[in-house]
C-alpha cells in the first residue's frame, strides 16, 4: 500500500500518515508488506516529525493470517531492541543520511537507523565538530550489540564504519534542550524548520506579538538561553522562577545560536519564561542546562 501522506522534509509540527499491511479490506491470498518494509517506511515518517499508523488486515471474525502474525512478531522484536532510539524521540537537524539511513535525537544522543544491506565507510558532514547540533563526539556504539566502534571526528565530519542493517548510538557533549523538545511550552509563537541558517537542530521558534511567552521547567544549577539574532529584531524579557531578571535585545548583526542570557542558580528545580516585550520579532533556538 502507498502512504496517504509522504513528506520530503522534516515538518515544523507533528503530522500523521496511514497505510495498511496489505489491502484495506481482507481477502484470501492477501499480499503483505514485510517487516523490513514497514520499519523502513515507519522510520522515514518518524524522522520527519510524523506519526505512523498502519492497518492490520483482519478477517470478519477478527482473526489474522499466520503470515501477518509472524510479521508483527518480527516488528515487535525489532522495536524491543530499538525502542530507546524511537520512543519519545525528536527529529535531528536532517531526516536522513541516505535513502536507507535515518536520524533521530533522544536521551542526549544521536541515532542513525540504517537499513542498507552493505556496510559503508561513512563520512557524515552533519556530525562534524563545526556542525550546528553536534558537539564533541565521545562514543559510538552499535545499538544491537553494544560494540564500540572506532571513529574520527574532524571539524567537517564524522568518519565511521556504518554497519549493514544496524543502528548507531552516538554520544556527544552538546546536551542542549531544543526549542521544540518536550516540556518547552509556547503561548502564541510559530515554528520554522529546515531554515539552513545555522540554528541548533535547523529550526527555531519566533514571536511577533507582545506578551507571547515561552516557558520551560528544568532541574539544575544554571541555564543559558540561545536565540537567532538579526538587525531590527525586538527585545525579550527573561523571568526565572516567575521573577523578572533581565531584558535581552535581539537586534544585532545576524547570528544563529547566540547566547543572549545566562544565569547561575542554586541546585534544584527552576523555570525560565521568555516574553516578547513588544518591540519586534524575538526567537528561541535552544536552552543549555547546567
């Protein structure tokens, strides 16, 4: 079956598409997608901020063919191993390395889910030390086996042997909260992806209306606020634990990932709120928690 909706790029807001293992209505001698076909299609959707829904073809009495049962068991077994990369994940700054290999972010790690049948000496430019999202890579392991791989990270790229039909777990030290991560809440604002402007994770939230705010609750000993700045932008008021602690002017020479505010705090639970002060466009790109 063809996906009803297929997107080329990461979408700013969650979306959903649906398909079926076979035909939408059961008939004898049904032809089914394989487990690998379903998983490949599912990762293509999830890597672009989508939800994947698939219909299980049933007989009139609710039973399913033995062939389909086996496919479902294979998918379940794969998800048991790869669930840490998928459940609760967010898109990376690009959706895929190739047509067979997909990116996700989760647990402060970057995952590469590869379906290719042959290993590859990969050169991954989005994982160099100069990339917008990735910091210094400290460890690369094969998720299925725990095997630690040798790698080289230059300013321009990560060089690593990408195993066939395997997932890489890439640990790195740039542990930021992206502007669209779980727990970051907005009143108003709009979200733009695929900007290619150097934003953390290639996206940013913007506000043009006075009083619109962004709130994030966290636990730590400090926080920094990063924004996209540009001549003519407005100013933002910053509140920590509901107390105004400063105002930042985002009108400056164009710069992505500019640290515009930082504050040390007692260890514990805190909140930050960014409020549009009414003097133009403001942005939120990321927060760094210490």
